[in-house]
C-alpha cells in the first residue's frame, strides 16, 4: 500500500489521491505507477529522460571489447590483410587465426557495404581459397581480452558473473554460426547464433553464465579469448550452450563453415561483451579514447602515411654512422614492447650535418613500458656527439611499438 | 627468419630481429612477457636456429 497520486486519463481527467500510513508514495499516470517512493529509495518504471535525451544508467567502460566498432586500424589504414596459415593482427585488437588450408582476406570496410545504423565501420572477411577443415584446423576472428580487465567477473569462482555478448553480423551464407569464449588452455564455452537472411545485417545477443571453474588470468596476460569461428575441424568443436572445463575449443558443433565456400563473406561490428544477462546499447567511446585504449597494445609513433617527414625521436650520434635515440610512448604499453618498422629509408638531421640510412633501428636493453632506447646504424658523414632527430624518409611506411597479447 | 642482435660494445644479446615477410621488420626485446619473444622461444623449441649476430 501507499499514498497514490494519480493523473486520471478517463472522463474529465483530474488529479486523484488516496492516503494511508505506510510512508510510501506511488505516482501514477492513468492508474499505472511510474514512480514509487519508499523508505528504501525511489523506483522508476519506464524510460528516464534528461534534457530531451535518454538518461543512461549504464556504467561507462562496460564493454570489455576494445575497438568493437572497428574504427581503429593503425596497421593497415583500411588495406586488406591476406590470412594464410598465420595469425596476423588486422584491425586494432582483432586477430585472425588460421592454421588450416583456407585463405581469406580481412579488411576494414571490405567491399564498402553500408554498415548498420549508428556505425561507420565494420570488419569484413572474404574467402579467397576454400577449405574443408579437419582435425584441429582452425579459422577464427578473435579478440584476446587482457586479464586486468576481467578480474571483476570472478570467473573461476562460485561467484562468477554472467556476461552478454552482442554484435551486428552479416554474411553471404545463412544458418547456424559458431564461436567460443575460452581461457586458452582448458575451459571453453562454445556458442551459436543464427543468420536468417543472406547479405543482411542482423543483431545478435548471447548470454553466457560465468565460468565457475578453472583458471582465468587477471594480470596483463590474456584473460578471455573471444572468438567468432569461420569454420574449424571436428577436434576443436564442442557442444554449444555449456561450459567444457577440459578442452581448448575454437567452434561449435554444427556451425556453418564460412571458409568452405570460396567468395563467401562475413562482416561484423558493434561487438560488446558486458556484465549482466541483458545486452545494452553499444557503448560509443570518443575516437581519441578508443585509440588510446588500442595504443596499450600497438601504437604508431611515426607515420609516413600521414607525413613523409614524420619524426621518430630525438637522437644523439655515437659516431659518424651510429645514432642512439629515446622514444617516449604516448600511452603506457601492456608489457615491454617490440619495435615494428615498415620503413625503407630514414634521414637524420643533426645540427649542421645530415645523413641517410636504409638500416632499420633496433631495440636496446634500456627499455620499459613507457619509453625505449633505439639504436640505428648505416648513416654516413654525421657529426660525432651531435644531437638532433631521426625521421622517416619514405611515405606509406610507419614505425610502431607493439605489446599485443 | 630470426637474427640475433648483440650490443656492439659488450657483445651481449640485446634483441632479436625478425622479417615477418609481410613488410614488417620486428626488433624483439628479450623479455618473457613479450608475445613476440614468447613466439621466438617456441620457434627455437621446435628445433630452429636463428642467424647469429653480426661480428663486432
């Protein structure tokens, strides 16, 4: 019971009130309660709005998937990656895994189709060489979620939290498709979803009860492998809809083999993995925030695609041919990173002397997650003990650091 | 293919270079949490041998 204040919607309308001594108040519209006030708080039934827009009570940074809207592509800048018996990174944080016989392309905005409403980018797959996977052959698109970001799930304990995956997907094929969540060595949840119409974006949600067993890393190593299968061999397929605590699997029994059809396409975007049994709207982060999250794992520090003269770092010459430089990372990295270069020509500007080199820089042992010394040789005619900078001297190339999982 | 890189003064191993044949040249630190170094160790464990470092 409660005091009620009802705005009538019948007859001549008007305000109707009733009273009691419970200390509770119900505010009603047409006899339906939309707000209840009790000694324990206020409960709202229906939608909340603020300044004309929806008022969200969803927590920020709830999406455990980074770059789920496929906007960031630092390595390839929209170019395609051919995946043949390899495990390349494609769009930021998205890895393709292929130890089978198929060959497929992965590309941001492949074939330039119209993304789902609210998105501008997607990850596209196109099969160029088909294969019928057998044994442990695996073809997947995956994101490895860092353990530091899953500790609140309590996985591996009796208090494991339920999660929900949501995403937009489109394929030239229809039927039951598969994927898995796994810890890597010995705990897997195969899941399935259905694509009903060919070449049509469809929204999918999958709710998964938290894993109550096995070990789930909560440090800077991989916590969860989230995988979308393109077709795998029977030895790595499992029964969907239940945890298997003694297997490392990559797909679901009965799944459609995308790589089995030459020319087949598979597109995905708006990927979200969040706590709870209900999918919420995709969490749109500002571009710079999303980029910064990606940079923990891969960051371009000099991009010839943006500027042919892109500087790499300040340097000092050890001799007329050798430089030492110090790079400070704009975002701290997950662990001690690898130096990645695609550059074929460099130029040093040291005071009054300049010089070119086609020798790539290498790392020294003076390195951390926030900075690194690099060494570079192959120059000529540099002034000894001179300070200056080294820069890219070729367009379409970059220098980067990676600390991928 | 992997190639060892030694410090030119101390001749101690400081990093490992890899040409991954996709246009990327990697300089990999000798660090157990680096994924590229872990993959290098797995490659060595399979019986492979890197190119030696250049003579100092």
